[in-house]
């Protein structure tokens, strides 16, 4: 039998391929540009048939309908890096869980203020990176990049620790 015939026998539609996903399973989505968007769309269409499916990825770049509030009972999101396509949903989920646990209301004004402080700090960190780091890396002084990363991490940790 030729490989073409074997190959054609194994072809499946996205819906057929994802029928094997059952409640409670873990599904890995490949990161970045290699994200299988057709399969992610089919997984979303499978939502009514599954509960508590954990979505794991490094950082997706495509559509992430699995983090929508109406998908909460169907999919749990678990990421190494939270990209822009899921960041707001994850922040709101975290805030709503914290508020529910403590019985407090969500303070959107302080969330906006914290976000603005983060944007300003990220802007200045970007300026530093453009000015210093690029010249350091071009000159082969990679260790300075490591020092920059450690110092930046320390600043972020300190700000988090003091509650900013």
C-alpha cells in the first residue's frame, strides 16, 4: 500500500480530531506563530461537550476565546507567559477571585492607576533598553544585560512587595 493511501485514511476534520478531548483533560496549544488556530476554533466549538479542560501554552498570539467569561466552566487557562490576547481576561479573573474570597468590591480606579504606573515604568525601561542595552550587546558586553535584568526584576519585586 502506498503512503498516499495511508495518509488519506488518516485525514480528519478539526472537529473529528478534537472529539478525543474529554472533560478534565489538559490540552497544550503550541505558542506564537505556530498556534493551530483552526484547531483552537474547533476546540471552542467543542466547549458545550466538555467541562474543566485545562488549556496550557507558553504564549499564544491568536484568538483566545477560551478565556471568555462564558467559557469559564469549560476551560481553565494556564500559561507560562500571558500575552496581550489573554492579559485582560486573566487580570479580571484574578481580581474577581480575590474579591470573592475577601468579600470586597473591585476597585477599578486603583487598577487603572496601577496600570498607568506600569505603562510609564515600561516606557522608561524600553528607553533604557534602546539606549544602553543595544550598545552593550553590540560591544559584546552581554553580562551587563544580565545585570540589567536582575536589577529590573528586583525593582518589579520591590514595587509588588510594597503594594504598588
